[in-house]
C-alpha cells in the first residue's frame, strides 16, 4: 500500500534548518532518517515508524560514552559501560540500558545546558552531526553518578525500561515505551515524571495520533493515547493506553455504519442542544 515517496520532495533538504539554534532537533533528525530509508511507505510501516523508540541521541554519542566509561570510569562506571554496550538503543518496554542512558543524560543536564559535542551541528551534514563527546572525562563522571543513582533506585543497572517507566492513568498501569525527546531523542514521545513509588509515570507526550492512507478507499489508524474521556469514573479514562503499550492503533470509524456498530448510547438533542430523549439501541 504505497503512501508516500520521500524522494519526490528533495527540495526540503536543500535549505538550512530554521530552528532557533540552527540544529535539527533529535526528533526531526529521526523522522527525516526514517523517511529517507525507503522510496515507498505503507500504512503499516508508517504506524511502525510513528512508534519508533530508537534513540537518536544514543546514535550521536553512545560509542564515545562507552569508551569514556571504560577508560575513565570507576568499577561501577565500567560496569555501566558494559550495560550500555549491550543496549539495543531503543526505549521499548524490554530494552535494558535505556534507563541508564536517560539517567546519564539527566546528570549531564545538571552540568550544562546541552551535550558538549566533539563535532557540532553542520547544516551541510544534518544527519551526521552533531556527533561524539568533546569531554570524555566529564561524561564518564556523569556516568558514574548515573549508575550510582540508578542502582539505588532500581537495584541494578540493566533494569528494563518498562519496569521503571510506566504508562499510567487511573487504574491503568502498563510497561512504558518511548521517552522524553530531551532525554533520549526518540521519535515516539512520552513524557514521564517520578511517582511516589519511585518509578516514572507518563504525564504527557503523544496524544492524538492518526495515520491516513488516501485512495479509492480511505484507510486510517488512530489513537487517543490517554483515552477518550477526562472523567476518572469513565470506562474510557485511560482505556487506549493498552494499545499504546503494544505500539498499536485502532481502525478509524469513517462511515455511519461503522460508527453505529460501536454505539454505546444514542442521545437526541433539540435545536437548542438540550437532551430530548435517550432511545435504546437496536
């Protein structure tokens, strides 16, 4: 099911980026990279790419961080480098190493406003820069601190991302995937804050998602990540987080027949918007 041919739009890559600091954001770079990997994109692939948890930041600096940890780190720091070496560079529920990398980024943020890259951003090489770490010793020191804090928090350094980072709303509590762009640089954005139990729970990020394939018959996948109701008493408060945890979307109901197949209640309003009746469903 062809959806988009990125090669039809080469001019988009011929201008310098327009963001305030000049550089592409990690999410922008990740999106461009995925678009350029193939000439045609199916609807299913588009949904898969939307949920990509690949860490763009890890691809920029992880090799240098592992080397720094091995060279300058404490015993715990070298163990941290070993964990990061085995990490798949994703923030999926089962990914081990993502939590450690996120904690390292938090430690680096305390030391400055941004990562000190060895090679700064060059708009002539927008997907190859920035890259590397300018100060390996400082990075190793931050890794030591990150490892100590994560071990204290989770009991181990290779904790699975979804064990520590949770998708929560109301009574729903599921293993998380995706992360804050500022921590990991993933295309799949879920913001987390630390909860009373010491874990991190979702409190923002991806909300309304839609993937549409136009043609003789329109196909669409959609999701309201946190559910279709803001009422904690509603059965739809957080009910779509289960699909989000599986990195799935539901089919959009685009016709009257499809909508009527899924009706829970029918309400009749008068011209002033007042309820006149609630007839039973047939």
